[in-house]
């Protein structure tokens, strides 16, 4: 009778839903904030405070630009809420749709483009945000930024949430370390 040790380890360890949401939300909130401040500063000569007053204006309208620090803080809170909402939606989907974990790069790229489109063609038009002039550099930065700084980080942190990977990990944990034949 010989004994063989099972050493199968999943290529991507399963992660918890809360971890995926927290890591994805924080990374997106920080990365997208840096990108917005740099891009709007460079291409539109907008101050960091005005970037977040613009975000706040989606809720309170143009008055946000006269409210000072309270509207900047409100804009930051809205930005963080959106980042965590985006991470939550993707992470919940990843627990049900295995292809999101199998194709992290493609899924992240698609999610980033989708988030850009959703924010610019649904959320902003339905908000109280005043219209702003069109700018090709900001559009290109927006799309690329949402791909690299929103979609890909969220997909990366949710990559272990696949229902198949989680089931395989549970099976590996529950099976004995050595099997006698």
C-alpha cells in the first residue's frame, strides 16, 4: 500500500466578496481621483477642488461651485460611493459568472468601457451637473482611464470569486492531505 499526497492548488486563490469590494473600491477611488485631478488640471485648467465640486453638482446643481469646502467634500464622498458601487456590482456578478474570472483582462477592459459609457451617457445626463465643453483629450483620457484605472483593478481583485474556483477550493480544503491506495 502506497500513499500519494495531493498537492493541487488553484491557480488563483479564492477571495472573499468583502475583500474584492474593499480592495477594488479603494483602488478605483484613489486611482480615478488622481487621474481626474491630473487630466482636468492639464487639459481644462481645473483645480482639484473644482473637480469635486463638479461631481457634487450632479446632486446639488450649479450651486455646488459656490458652496466651497462642503461641496468639495460632498464630491469626494460621491466619488468614493460610485467607486465602491462599481466594485460591488462587478464582484457580485463575478460570484455568478465564471467567465469574469477566467478572462480577467477582457472582462476588466469591457467593464471599464461600460462604466465610462454608463457614467457619461446615463448618470451625468440624468444628474443636475451643468454641461461642459467637449474635449477630445478628456474623452480619450476618460475611456483609457476607465479601462486601466477602473475596470482592470476591479476585475483583478474579483478574479477569485468565480463560482467554479470557489467550489474547487472548498473541495480541495475538504479532501484529505494524503490518500492511501
